[in-house]
């Protein structure tokens, strides 16, 4: 089979695997890959390029992933970012890092948000308690009243502090997720 026939066969299979895209997007991708393959053919590096691109199915999959990343970065919502990281976590290490870090920060955001609400609802059971002579401190929720030698040091100041920490954790988690997606976006074909 001639080199030109290999290119045409690859592009035909690629177009079939890109059937989920609009015809305009599909044609643009096929045109881009064609130009790349023809350029490499002129350099006598076509086989190396086919190997780098992978099978038409793998190449199409990378374009679908790229589109998903770009959509998440453009739309930018927390759910979209986390959903994209979750989807890509099976194949990309950076997605796993972003997903785990963002999720941990979102859990902290939820905990601090609950703490702020709980301080208003049940002020005796939420706070920062310190044992003055021992330097022992406990922050959070308690189902029982604190021990008598413990002093609650923040009072209702805990509510705005917990809200601020919740917002900080939420924004930071979202920013880290977007940063990881942006890094993956910069590693295009």
C-alpha cells in the first residue's frame, strides 16, 4: 500500500470515529491531521507519526477528551470541572491529582459551612475549645457539652471565620481543578 493510501485510510477511519462531532468540527480535525501527516510524509517520517498519533480510535478519543477539557474550562462551573476531572482520571495522572485535591478542599468547604450554620443553631456544641493550662485545643462539633475545664475561645466569631474558610476552600478547590484542566489543555496533539 502506498504512503498516500495509508494516509487516506487512516483519515477515513478517523472521520468514522469522530462521527459524534459536527461535520464542521470533524472536517477541521481531519484537515489538520491530513496536513500533519503530509508534512511528515515529506520528511520521510510517516510511520513515526502514525505511531505517535495512535490508532484512528485513539486519536479520535484524544480529540473528544480535548473538547471536554475546553468545554469545562469555558463553562467553568464547579460541577463541570469536577465531572471532567472524574472522567479523565482513568487515563491522566494530572486529572487524578486535580480531582483528589479539589475534592478534599470541597469537603473542607462543606465542613466549614456546616460549622458556621451549626454555631448559630447549637452554639454550645460547636466551637474552638482550649484547656488553658495544658495547651490542648479542639475545633469542631461535639455531641456532648465540652468538659468544664475547657474554654470556648471564639464564640460567635467562629461563624464568619468558618464562612470565610468555606469560601476560601471552595474557591481554591475550583481554581486547582481549573489549573489542572488548563495544564492538560496545553498538552495538545
